[in-house]
């Protein structure tokens, strides 16, 4: 949503919005001249909007609760209403569009793809689902010839897009509060893939039940990372393409899941027509990552603090693999904030299994987001299922004390709620103590 706000502001529109809490992201928007209110009060809707309903559009996401006063008042007054995903479809309409979908990996893949195209000279606008460390924004504005978008499967939003190229990075069960079961989720992905025109291209992680250009790591996919190794803290690999091998590419993000994201982005950029292997290699190596996707907040020999958006068991397992690969002999403590009561209920056993692999586990209360509590579903209930005996339920106020007293050398903080705000507090406290 904030990327669209930035895009509209850059195109000369007056933009204002609502969020339930202040965050680093909303504060940045305010610094950029976008008004944000944090209370659902009718009088806080800017007059520039209420006085010109014929010139105003209300853009919303499914996260807005049904009893939201501002939203319902504007709706009753006859304002034009459009979902965020629908507006993204309008913006990308009649433009060559590259869309990245998947239950995991789409944000990082989209960010890498946008970065590759920008750095190799394409006239690109890219809407990212996270803040790129390279530009400290979720919007790349370098021309309007090609559009890169993150295609969100939640609420079937990605069906509003009409991509020329599309990638599907994963199709694990998720958002069962929307889909009911995995088969309905997979059906939605097939509908998304069917939107690609005959002269378009679909890029698919090897093993998924879709036909397209296969993407993999150390396998026989159309595009695959081969001879993968770690040198000086980054991956070095050869990229197998349908026509040749590109030797000695370097990539800074840890984890095989991120390497797969990189291969997907490289494949899409190459098929789009990015120039020269050397340009692509330089662009890939210069990519710094996405905030809250295995983001290093502290990186010392004696202390590492990692922030990650992981909120699904598959993502937690990917973070665990990356941490163990980078720090094979160090003790690791995980702090996890579950996101949504329904997701915690639906994947409780898988959450317990993925979290049990860490040396220590601290579980925060469930972040409710758009949901009301579900009877019997709590962090204490989830904690009981974790087989690791070094586990504890913690409040926000207790996190600092627990992390200051741990003997773990690597701290991983994960979740899609407001745990990101806590990470900054932990970082400052640990650095000041040091």
C-alpha cells in the first residue's frame, strides 16, 4: 500500500491515509509529505478529500475491519472505492508487466528482479512488498516501460493483474482463513498462471504442479544454480540457463531459499532481455537485501542479531537452515511472534516442529492483525507443542532481559506483526551494553 502511495505522490496526486499504529514505515511516509492518521475518527479525514469527492479515490486493503468508521462513512457518501490490488492492476495495465507470486519468497524475488532491471538499464517501475536496503524504499522509479509487481495471493488479489511474465516461487498451504484448504489455494495459483498471454512466460519453482520455465538449485531445471559454495560470507555459483552457463556469480543473501529467489529473478531478467552477463553479475552482487528478510542488525564475531519477517513454518525452517549454514558451531536463540490466531491454529504442529530446531525458543503473544481471538488458541498452547525443552513464553517487556542474559551468540527475531519495532529496541540495548 505504501509503495502505491509513494507512486501516486510522485505523480502529483494528493495522498493521505490511515494506519492503526505508527511505525518506521508510516513515519517515512509522513517525512515524504503524505498525511497519516492513527485514530479512526471521522473528523481526521482530510478536508482535501471530503470536499472533493468527485476527484477522490479511496484505496483500501482487506486488512481494514468491517466496522471502520472512516471507511464506512466515505463509502456511504458515495466515494469511489478500489482495492489496492485492483489499483495495481490499473497502473500496470497496458504496460509490460513482470509479476512474482508465491506463498514465500515473492518479496525478496521481486526486490532482486527490480534491482537487476534498474542496474542493467531498464526503464522500470517496481512495486515491492518490503523495503529494499539498496534504495530504502519499496518503490523503484526509473522509467515506465516495464512494471515489476509483487503478486499477493491473499484474498486472491493477484487475479487483478495481467502479467506478461510471471513467476510462482511456492504454493504451500497458507491463508486458509480465506481459501479453506490447500486445493483452493492451488486453484487460485492456476487461475493466476492462466492470465499470462500466449506470448508470455511462466517461471515455476521445480516441483510445483504448474507448467513453465523450471527454476531450481543444484538440479536439472531450465535455470539452476550449480557448483554452489560459500566464500567470504557469500554464495558463489554458476547459473545454468537454457543456452549457456554463466560462471562465478556472487550473491550476498544467506540461505538456499534466497538463492532460489535469486535464480528466479535472474531468469526473468534474462528472458526480458537484460544486457550482458557482466552487467547482471555486478547487479546481483550489489543487491543488499530487503528489510526484515534475514536482515543483520548486529553482525560481530561474538554477537549476531537477525531480523526476519518469517511467519509461516516453511519460512521459519528456511531461516533455520540459513542460520545453521552461516553459523554451524554457534548457539542460536529464536524469538517468535505468531501472526494470526487462525494461522497458529492451522499450522500448530508445523510451527512447533520448525521452532524446535533452535537451541532456545522464546514465544511472544499472538499478533491478531485483522482477527478476533479464537477460543483455545494461544501462544501458551503453541509452546506446549514445541519439543525443545529450552522454551519460554515472554511478554514484550521481558524480551530485553531474556536476551541480555542468554549465552546464545546468534539471536533471530521472527514474525509479521509488530516484532520489528522490538528488534530496534533490542539492537540499541545490546549495542549500548557492549
